């Protein structure tokens, strides 16, 4: 088990000594480990050790900065985009699981967020967005991969809100720009 080390500093050592002295005088028993940690934290100006630790972790997180963006495999995105027609409809079922996953993310992006749908509505949405005639396969795969949830009686479906992987985001954007470029002026973009 790795132990996190938190650097400790007190601006005024005399104030720290007075604070710890007062706390030791007020307690008739020998302080335990956690009590000592809390005394040291209060002597440095924190409410308790948990407050001290939270401040240290937040500072370390801010110093690291934001996490590096996930790299995008544009070759893979380009290959998977071939499974969609010019109107952005899912044209054929991929044989590779990694390609299927990206295609399912595209279908996920077309399901309305925070909306409960019945099976008929989900089927209609999937049928409008694919051409190979197997909405049941798509619905089942989206549930199995955790992109949709459904009640045990299959009456209510809901999109699971989570962040798509970088490749999926790139594919969704690519298909969106392709749809916008192909749509006649003044006509809505098909979803």
C-alpha cells in the first residue's frame, strides 16, 4: 500500500507550540495519533487534519493542471465512418468489436439525454438512424454495453450519461459536419 506524503509547514513556530501546548493541557489523557494530527493541523491554521489533507490534495491537483487529452486515432475514426451513409445513417453492422463500439456511441449520441422512452420510441429512433433492419440488435447491444438502461419489464429506456472516448467524440463530430455539409440549405439535418 502506498502512503501519500503531505508536506507540513507552519508560518509561526511559536504560535504552533502555544496552540499544541494549550490542547495538551486541556486533555488529561495522552493524545492518540489522530488527535495529534488534528492538533498539528489546527496549529497551522486548518480546522482539522481532514481539512489540511483536502487542501494539500486540491493544491497538488491544481499544480498538475488538467489531465492530458486522450489521443484520437484518426485512421480508426476514418475507417469506422465508412459504416455510415452520406445521411449519417448506420449502414452495416461491423464485424470488429472495436468498430461496433464506436458506432454504438454514435447511436447513443442520437438518443435524447435525460428522457425516459418506451420501447416503441427507442425502436423508431433506431430505425430512423440505421439501414440494416435490426433495431433489436442495436437496442440490445446498447443496453449490454451500458449506453442505455432499461427497466426489468423493458417498458422504460434511458440514455446513460457518460463521457464518450476521444475516438467516439471525433466520429460523432465528423458525422455531424458531414451531415451539415450535405444538407440542403433551409432543410433540417436528419438525425
